[in-house]
């Protein structure tokens, strides 16, 4: 793939309080991935403070201080800012905000912003994260992973005909939070377990957080070193998070970074694990008046956790501030097992938002939903939902299972999931090529329709996979057909049908079909 051109930049405005007129037909993307369903902005009132507090337990994904317009305008600040769309105006409030114009399209705006503010590193996360699925133990073994259970989980997947991938051992494999050693009561020989998984063709990742359980040996050691986060009073901060109360590493302190990386490096050396899922570290876990070794706001502590992950090619993050262009795999917030915008309908808009703030290596959460309370409360799995979710994930950069398909699906629905995997396998060379292109240029792998087809700004239930393939998964319960919007050009559908664009076509969608249209050469 050729490198993308860099549009010339026209400075427009700079300051702490700015107001812009939204141009006719102009739409905007960026800010917080949580707000993907509200993108593109510009037609309805919308307000977000990127540095403001989020409610405890509320959504928390990636965010960045950037807005991109379909008319080539770019808003950027090194610090968080607030923005509001209302009455045809965009109001901006923060520190050192600048507005520029780079060409006249969304793609030109993105390329300019990426080059100037979050340049690509030239590297991607480990290739195995893309070439095979991830298999997280979270849903099948929540808070109770064991050596026997992990091996049985992986063996069941492989015996069902699913390809080898990355086995991700989730929460509570360790003795305690901050004590990053395997609990030998449940994992008597972790090195042997990892070796067995490697023999089966699987890589292995472990779940970790920047928290330390109070009144533990690790807590006492770290408090003695002075590398734990302190609150406004100067006392060690104890924060409530979804698993209780913990202290947090002050990752602005090189001593804290050295401590956590030495523990993770030891796990790699002693057990053979390949990398880590870096959970938590959300902006909401920190306070503006926390005391840190180096001056820092909550967003900086979130970013510091992501920087730890750069050491490990096998990585995954769910929360992140900035860090666009870096070789970090970014997963969407845990999703409930729901049809509609609260569940499956949010996947494509939020993946598009991830890509446009610089995170190309995206994962649409766990197939069937990763919000454990919702998945558990659902009882019998909605098999159609599971299949349609798998179809969305099949052509995302990263595909992750957690619910064991053979446990919840009958033969018909399991065959449909296998068909989605076959589609991915057939298109894997394209996906891997786009991974390499993203590492070199920063361009998203999953792209909005407007990225390559100006004017299709509000079409957010389908996407471009690279510049020449449109993917339009089925997102509605019971649907047997869906409409697909095609821009100008000649297109060939997955069933061989040729279509001349621009056009809106209705395609039949049985349970196994994942609609897609490939661009044909001009005549």
C-alpha cells in the first residue's frame, strides 16, 4: 500500500475560548469513543467536557483532545477541552486550543491531525492479535480461573473447530491485586499450562490493573517506597472501583513504572506468557487534586498506564487518553447482550470513533457482549444475536470470544459462526495489509463511509474496511434483509452481483450472510 498524502495546513484560530460557525453540511468526529453514537456531531445539540469527571461505573473508553470535520477542519489541544454544538455553532473551552484546515475532506483532516499530533509509530501490536481470535476466560470463568479450567476452555474451542488464537486469562489468576504472581492453589504449574497452550498453537495473555489491594504485602512495600497515588491530604489514596477498594500506582513516578514492569517481565521470563491485558486505569479512577510525583491530571495518569503497555507487543486496553498512532490494541467498553443502540448497534459507530482519534487496532468487545451482569442475567443466549455479533467482529481488526460458542449455540447457529470465521480467514491478507498500512500511516482500518465517500456523512451502520471494501453487517433482530448505501463506482457484492453506484440496494440476509461490496476497477 502507498503512503497517504499529507494535506497542507491552514491555521485558523488559537486560544482558550473559541467559537466557530458550523459550515453548511459540515459534520464532526472525535473526542470520546463513548460518544460514538452521537457522531458525527453538528446537527443536534451535544456537549462534552473531555477532562470532566465521569460517573462511577459509567462508560469509559478511549478519548483524545481532537475533533475532525468533513470539511477538513481540525481542532486540537495538548490538554483536555470542553466542546458544545448548538444552534449551528461549535464552542470550545480549554487551554491552548488550535483550529486549522487541511484540505476539504474528513480524510484530509485525519491525515493532517495524525501527522502533526499523533504520528504513527511504524509498529503494530503482535500480529497474532489479528491473525487469530482472542479467547477471553472472562464470561466462562469470571473471578474463578484455574489451570484446569483455562486448559479445558481452550481445548473446547479448538475441538469445536475454532482456530488457534490468543488465550486471555482474565481477573483473579493472581494471589491479589498488585501481587502479580500466579495463585498456586489454582495454578499449580503455570509454566506447564502456558507451554501446553503454546503447543496447541495459542499465545497467552494475563489481565492486570494498576491497583494494589490494601493491607497486602505489596501495598506495604509500595507505600514504603512512596510510589502509590496520594490524595489531596497527602495520604495514600484508596479508591473504589468495580472490584472493591484499592490503592493505585502513581505511574508518574519512575519507581512505580519500574516496579510493575519488573513484575510483568518476571512473568514473561518465568512462565512464558506472551503479554498482558491492561484493564482499568480509567480517567474516572483519579482526581484533579491527587498528589503525584510529577504534575499530572487524571488524563495523564490514564495515559501513563497506556505507556506501560508499549513495552509488550501483546497488549490490550479498554481505557486510554491520547496515544493515537501507537502499537496498542484498543477494545470497546464491555457491552450488554442487547439488540439496539445500547448493545450491538453501538459497535460500528464506536469502532469508527476509535479509528478517527488514532486508534486503528480496534476490537468490538467480546462476541455476544462482555458486560457480565447482562450476559449472566440473560439466561439462555440469544443465538441469532450471537451470530450477528460474530459477523460484526469477523471483519473488525481484532475478533474476541469469551462465551463458549459450543455451550450456547445449536448446530445451525454454530455453523453460521464458523461461516463468519471463514469470511475472516478469506479476507485476512487484506486485514493484515491494513494493519501494516495503519502502522506506517496511522490511517484507520475500519473507516466511516464519509472517509472515502464525502456526502455519506450520516451512514454509520456500515463501514469501509480499507478503501475498497464496504462491510454492512446485519444489526436488527429478525432481519432477513438490509439496505446498503454504495457511493459512486462499480461494486461487486459477496454473492457476485455487480452494482453501479451511487445506489441504495436492499440485500437478502439469511443467518449466514455478512453483506460486503468490493470496489471494481473503472471501465
